[in-house]
């Protein structure tokens, strides 16, 4: 091996080393333990729960199928309830905008000094 070949090989190894260091830093930043939030597997499992629960199955019937644990089913139920709540709130906001933004606004119909009367 000549000096020129050795220097070229050293340069290759240094570049490879830099790449491996970057990869190592990437792995140091990852969380491998614990529950992973909303990845593709989670979304598929939740969607299955959502369809079954939305069609009237009870949590225990879903759990008895053996695909998810009871704890996971209740976690999905809490998420489902939150999504339903948000959807209702968005629908209410849309209907308020359709009514000029004043639907249910008690203060909009008040005259000056009305709040003092009881």
C-alpha cells in the first residue's frame, strides 16, 4: 500500500466515522421505551376500536376479542370521547358563524345599563 492509498483510505474511514457518529446521535435522541403516540399501528388499532365502539359494541366486548387490553380500550375511549367533544364544539362554532356569530351571545342583545338590572 502506498502513502497515497493509505491517505485515501484514512479519508474514507474518517467519513464513515462521521456518518456513524451522526447515526449514534440520532439513536441517543430516540425514545425506545414506553408507549409510542399515534404511529401507524396505533392509528389502525384505534380506528378498529372507533368503528366497533361507534357501532354499539361495549368496551368489554371489544376487549374480549383479544386484540387490545382493557386499559388500552379505556385509553381509546377517553380519546374517542375527546374527539367527539371537539367535533361537537367545531360544529357549534360553524353554526354560530352561520348565524352571524351572535347565536347564544347574551351580551350582544344587552343595552347599556341592562347588566345592573336584576
